[in-house]
């Protein structure tokens, strides 16, 4: 019997997809060594050998449906910036974004298990494995966000796939939506409005501001009032609608939205490789390891 833990073990040893692991374990009656051999024979483990390498380059991409109502933003990583410029890789990333819009997967795992919209009879995972084998680098679909809008969805790509922004508008037009996308790319807000900021985050910030104010020699009662004023600056940094509009700093974003009868529901801002710790390789050591 093929257990979930057996599938997990094979997956960790080879880096192959869950469905591939389950399939070969079923075929080999749970024999781990034979299953690994089978994966290698099928070219799947060839790709998996590269799974130890850090993939922190690649592309962020976005796709919006023709009617402007559904959009997706995705990050697909590779090991080198060179692959990020590869046309085959670019086409694959765009295809993944389109797949997310059309097929609405629940998460990355579900996306990988879906039949590819580009290659009939193959899953997205199988297509990815083929790309890894062809291009010769470890690659992975890291994350995605998908919006279905009551109004419209707009996207913005900055720096040749370095930053991708997707915005979900309840009201407004494409021109305003594009300005909002550029605002998000440039000013890096974390939330749409202050009501979305977690209470513990605000409490922590107020503690820090109070300590700073008292360290300036202000009495506690006065410090409390000063903190109430300074917390506004905190919201201006992290909340989209409280930020100064990058195209006209004399105006706040909420003023722009009010003037154009627009409303932002949600946004996603992906920056390529953010949060991935890049592994520093010693080149001589790497060569010696390969010779061994």
C-alpha cells in the first residue's frame, strides 16, 4: 500500500511532484529504490537533481482577462537572471498566469496538478519538469494571487519582470487603475486602508513611538498626545489611501479616488525573489564537489 508518508519521503528525496511520486510508487509496489530509478528513467529525477539549488531569480508576471474582470499575478523563480530573459521561460510564465485566470486553482499545489492549458494531456507540473530539463536550471512556481472584480482588474509590470502589481477596483476606470498600480509599485504600501492593519501591529508601533517620545524628555501625558499625531505618519507609509500620490505629492491617494469616484478593494505587489535567502556559493568548492 502506498502511504502518504511514503509519497512525502520520495518527494523529499527527488524533488519530483506529488502525483509523479504517487504514480511510480504504485507501479513499483512501494519500492523506494525502484521508484527513484523510474523517476530517473522518465527524466523527472534529472530535473529534481537541481532542486537543491536556490532559485531566487526568474520573473513576476501578470495576466488580465479580455473583459478586464479577472486577473492573476505570479512569481516563477529560476537560478539565474539569464533564464529570466529566455523567451521559452517568459512564455511559460505567461502561460501559468493565464492558467490561473482561466482555471482558478486553490493554491500552487492544485495549480501544478491541473492539466496544462498549453500542453494537452500533461499537468502543469509535468510541463515545468520538462522546462527544467530543457533549460537546465532549477525552477519553481512560488506564489500567485488571483482577483475577480466587480469593477475591473488592472496590472503593471516594472523593470522587465522585476516588480508586478495587480489591483482589484470596485469602481473606477483603467486610467485611474494604472495610476494606482504605479503608486503601489513605487510606494510599497502593505494595506489598502488603516482598518486592515492588525491591532497588534498598531499597538507595537505606538509602544515604540511612546518610548521614542519619552526618550526625548517629554512627560508621559504629553507623550501620549504626541504619539497620536505621529501614528498618522505610520499609516501614511503602509496604507495606500493615506499615501501621497506619487504623480502629485500635494494630493493623497484617497483624494484621487474621491475625485474620480474610484474604489480599491485589494492589491498584490510581487517583487522577484523578495524574502528568498540567496545561497552564496564558493565556485572552487562547487567544482570540487562536482568532481567528487
